[in-house]
C-alpha cells in the first residue's frame, strides 16, 4: 500500500509539472524544420546502497535496480543538429527485495540483520542544455550528441529490517525522507533520424542527487537494530531509449 500511494503521488506531480511545459503556443519552423521538440524516454537505472555498522565501517555495497521515466520539451533545435535547450521532468523508482543477512554489533549485542524490502523514489525537474551533430541527408541520417542538466529533486523511500539477537525477532519499517536537493545530470546520445522531424535514440548517462536515501542510528526505532545504517551513493547510472518529435 505504501508503494502504491507513493507511486500515485509521484505520477500526479510529474503530470502536473509536465502539463504547463507541453502546453506552449506559436510553434514555428525554420526553413521547413520544426523548431520545438517533445521527447519521452524510458530506461533502466542502477543505484548503489552501502551497508554500514555502528562505527561507519562498510560491510557491503549493493546494486539497486530501478526504472526511469522522463519527458523533455525544448526549443532551439537547429536544422540537422546544433545547440538545444529545454526542460525535463522525470521520476525514478528503486526496488530491491532480495538481501543477504548481515551479522553486526547492535544495541543488544551481536544481531543478525536482514533487510526484507527496500524502496525509494524521486521526482526531479531539470533545465537541460545540449548539442547534437547530425550526419546524413534530409531524408534520413545518424546523429551524435551530448547534454547536461541541473535542477531540483525530492525523494522518499523506506527499508524493512528484521533483527534477530537470538532471543527476540524484531521487524520494523524505516521511513526515509529526503528534502529538496540539487540534481546534476549528463548523458551521451546516439540517434537515427527519419525525415526532418523524428528521431529514435539511446542515451547513456549519469545523475548525481545528493541525499537521495540515508539512515542512521537515530532513525532506527528498535534498539536491537542500532548499528545497522546505510546510504545510497549520490551517483546512479542510467540507460534510456526514446524518441524525439519536432513540432
């Protein structure tokens, strides 16, 4: 239920932010080439979760898979390449259910910790800038490009932890909130263009969002779980597929 509620809230805010960006008037052409571009992308993302003990010693670093949805809207997309600028709104969901058991010092002595479930999501809004080099003829061609962006994100998540000290078997859900923070984004693109106004592309990128998910001893409501802390790396790697339609 927690996942469904959070997912619904993220999607609602994503559509609310995207609507005014998409609703622009007076689209115009330059020498027959459309000036504006709208582009959705769908991709996979990998984040990294580090498990630590009471003293901050790292026990394990786990790859956390996720999915990513974005939509970009921009202007100044020049004929057959050139500089472009725009706005991008998106969301990322991280989910992992399969964890190992960790034996760490806890508030009641040596404790076996087993994360049963991890979930985190973020909603971000970016200002994007890029350059695209188009190779080919008017009917079709290949293109290469780079882009960079900066913006804000807000995230929320949680981790379910089972703690067993030999006498008590305790379980708790730790809710994790991250305030608004800066987001940096960069990607490289390879695309195939059909005609003047349609491209199919793939992008490989890195996003940095400090403070996405982190919990410490003060966040743990059960004494036996003291000593089991963790944080996600600020950087995640993403691969996206999408299309761009000039209009």
